């Protein structure tokens, strides 16, 4: 039987059987591969997390932009309503009659992309001062994506 001298940290040089030495070397042979695979999986996890965060931020900014567009359509409808009331065309807004509490009407003719529904929440008139106060709710929904919706309420005073 052939023997081999091997250095051991604690015992110094020791004599071992060559077959045992080969067995120990063979046992440690795959450790580099296993270590490399584990580190590769950790790196892949980091890359996947970064790509997920980038994709999420893109979706969030896109939905924010769509909401802003819907909100701008609602604001434009509110300005249109105020202009019509100021010039005395209130009848055009409320389906040919004067606006009163809980009257609803749509302004879908203003845009092709949005459904604009308006509800008169309250109309108060003071006959002594001639002041009329309107309260409206404007609901705007994208025709192509009903999830995109904005609701604004505003009060408008006419003297």
C-alpha cells in the first residue's frame, strides 16, 4: 500500500494512504461549481428584483398620466359649465330647462375620448341679493378604459 505525506494544520505532516488522499480531493472537487451556482442564483435574484421595480414604476407613471388626462377633461367640462352659466345659456346645459337640484346631464359632445356626466348637487338662489350658488359633480370616464375615472365637485357663485 502506497503512503503519502500530507500537511495538516494541527498535526503537521502526517502519512496517509494515497487512496484516502484521492478520496478527500475528489470530495471537494465540486465545491467550486456549487459555490458558483449559488452566487449566480443570488445575482439573478437581484437582477429580477431590479427589473420588477423598473416595470412597476413604469406602470405607476403611466396610470398617473392617464388619470391626469381624465382630470383635465373634467376640469375642462367644469370651465365649460361655468362659461355657459355666465353668458346665460343655462338651458343648454340642463336639457333645455333651468338647472335645479339633482338634475343630471352629459357633455359627451365635448370630446370623443371621455364620457362626461354632470349632476347638479344644489342650486340656491337669494332673491334679495340676486346671487345664485351652484354646486356640481363632474364624473369623467375614459371610453376605452373605464378604470380611468375622475370625479370633481365644485361650487360656482353667480352675482
